[in-house]
């Protein structure tokens, strides 16, 4: 069974190493293979759902019309899968906050519906880590994320591939205070 680490609001390293502003670099993420990181929770509100659909123009009635949604596939309104994925990315940002140079790709599966008032959390792990061929100051890390609701039901799975700075490169870029 993999070792579990609970994410704080700032960092994903074990509690004895947590300090404000600490971040995980390529080397730490690469060494964390098999470790599961659990995010904090986030309740999806009605306001979240309405704001997201209005901002994105995703106006499918399964997201906006309770009567239509009750009469169709999900038996009630659901929130868009991309909204849950972006919230999950925010919940797991602690894993590489400010050491990530770029996002290189995302693959996702929407497994079960999420509704307003559901509470989600994310269980993440490092699926792959390798040196970058073009950037000797960074490595490429793929994080696998399982998004679960308040009942522990898997609602979404996605992986994202990131270009992450190595510790030595990040330290040389820091501005002295």
C-alpha cells in the first residue's frame, strides 16, 4: 500500500517539513513515486456552477435546467466535467506551486456526475518522472489524479504532464530578500 501524505494549503511534503512558501521541485517529485497525496476538500456551490457555465458559454440544459436534467440521463442537474478538473488542479497546485515552468498536456476521463453541493477531494501520485532532454534545469513529471466525492466515489480521473524546475535551477532564479 502506498504511503499517504495529506496536502496542506501550502505544500505537499510531510508535515515535519512544511514551511510557508516551501515547494516541491523535480527531484522531490521524482523521489515520491508511489506516494499518494490527498488534497484539502472543496464543496461545489450553486454559484460555482452558474458562474462557470456563464463564463464558458457551456449552456447545455443538463447543466442549467433542473427539469430537463431530471427527465434525462442524470436525474438532476450536474456540473461540467471541465469545471471539476480545473477545481481539482487548483486543489493539487501545492504539488509543484511556483516550481512548474509549463503544463505540457492533460488527459481526462469523467467517470460519474458531480452535482452542486457535492464535496470533492483529490488523491494524486507521481505516475512518471524523467529528465528533460531540452531543459537540463528541469524534469518532466506526470501526475495522476483521482477526484472523489464526499462518499469516496471516483468521479473523475486525469493526468497532467508538467515541466518542473530542478531545485538548483530554482534556487539560482530566486531573488534575494
